[in-house]
């Protein structure tokens, strides 16, 4: 019985834990009651099952951008909604959200360059790289205007893209987004903890990412570490960390130019990008709203998918002011 529960818990957590490395905030140590393991497993199974009868089931596709393969999944129809994962993530981190959002939108979820099933060239990755790739990605798919949702580093990319190409973004959702420069006394060497290669390093990172301690059991950590080592994106992660250390592409004094309606979603117990950053986004983006989710860490779309999906849909389908 215990073994079966563990298997269910592991299966539930694997897509979520690929988000373990997806933020660049300063590392410091009102929702519903957290779902039980069986309930979360059922939600994940429902969100990821595909069948010919399900028009909103995600379909794998790929295109070539700047000579490299970019893998993405697409589901649903309607206005285009693009979901951007964070550092060390891939399309699967949105597994609990795609089907719900695809009921109203054409949902497109890329594996950003250097991650997932996309190519991983040996280049100097930085946020500006991802803005350029998103620009070309949208041109290739003939997307002239879209709604953007980005988590952690993906939120940084989404905000930077909105600043660079405001005419192409209709609405913006930032989920525990990274992007502000750390304070001057911050030890940037600790950022390499975002690319763990030991069980202890992975456990420490998981504890900062998730409020629910089910995500930090030894059995899960062991299997997640194996996935992390086999993901093949360690070079990408380190290059981005080095870009941060060089002080490139921060959002400080830039997000005030974002005029689009913006929803900022934050887990109150996020130990990576602190709630203070969410409050700062709210203060500096003129037309923005902050939603704080209690008993939730760095990934509200994973730990609180029903609450996140409902809030995102309400915001994304609202009539502009």
C-alpha cells in the first residue's frame, strides 16, 4: 500500500519538479487546503491525457528558429496564449494548466531554446536571447498579437518581450517572476545552487520551491536528481547564471513602461523569488493586479492549479479597460 502511494506521489511530482530550477530571485529562506496526493495525481492525469475526442489535448510540434529546432505543444483554439517556462523547465511544467486554458484559447507552449526537446546549442544564453527567439518564434507561426504567461525566468522573458514589443502583447501574467537585480551585498555564487548535482543540493532547492513537503521526500528527490542530470541543460543553466552575475537584462526601472493589463500571481511562501518582488512588480507596473496564494511556494500553477487556472482565465478573458 505504501509503495503504491509513493508511486502515485512520484508520478504527480515529476512534471512539477522540473520547475525546481526556474527562478533567479534572491534566495531566502488565501487559498484552499492543499490537495491530497491522490487528488493531485487525478488532476495531473486528467490534464495530461490525450485522446482523439479531446480537441484541447496538446499536440507536439516543432519549427526552426535561427537554424535551431524549437519543440512546442499546441492545444485549443481562439486567441493565442503563450506559456513560458523557467530555468530548467520544459512544456511539462504547464501540464496541469494547458487543458483548462485551451477551453478558451489557442495555447502554445514552447520548450525554450536550450531546454526540453528543443536544441541546446553551446551559446552564451541570456534573457535577451530568449526575447529574440520568442520574437522569431511568433513570426514563424504568424502570431501578430498574443497573451503571455510566464513563470519565474519565463516571467522575466515575458516582461522583457512586452517591453521590447508592446504592440504584440495584449495581456500579461507574471507568475513568481524573476528579473530584478539582487542587492549589492548578495553573494552571486549562491546562484549555482540553481543547478544542483547532489542529493543535498536538490533537496535544499526543492525546500525553497515548494510549500508542500510531499515534494521533498527522499524517494522523489533521488528520481528528480536523475532526471536533472539527464536533462542535458546544465550548460544552458550555468550560462544564464553567468549572465545574471554579469548584470545583464535586469528589469529594474524598465517594467514601468508596461501598459498592458497585468496579473501578478505569487505564492506567499515562495523561498526563491520573494513576495517582496511581487509587490514591487505591482508597484511599478501601472495597470497591474497582485494575487497572493497562501500555502503555496514558487510554482502556483503546480501546487494550486485549480486556483491558478480560475484566476488566469478570469483575467485573460476580461474585457480591457
